[in-house]
């Protein structure tokens, strides 16, 4: 198994998390069922927190 650079792994994960935030926000705004819409808003918020932690870690490593 190939070893990948830590920064590369973090950057890749950051992009994925940012995409998930956008997707979940879009779903939340397009779904008419309040409960499901709120669920996607919660998912977006959680992914945004993950992205923030990853970004902070990358800044520390730079």
C-alpha cells in the first residue's frame, strides 16, 4: 500500500468536506419537508466544523 503525504491527505479531505457542505446546503434549501431540510442543515454544519478543523491543522503544518 502506498503511503501518502499528510498534507495531501488533509487537502483532499478538506475539498471533500467543502463539497459536502455545499451539497447538504443545496439539499436543505430544495427539500420542502422541514424535518428533512433541518437534517441536511445539521449535516452541513457538522461538515463545516470538520472542514474548519482540517484547515486549522493545515495552517499549523505550513
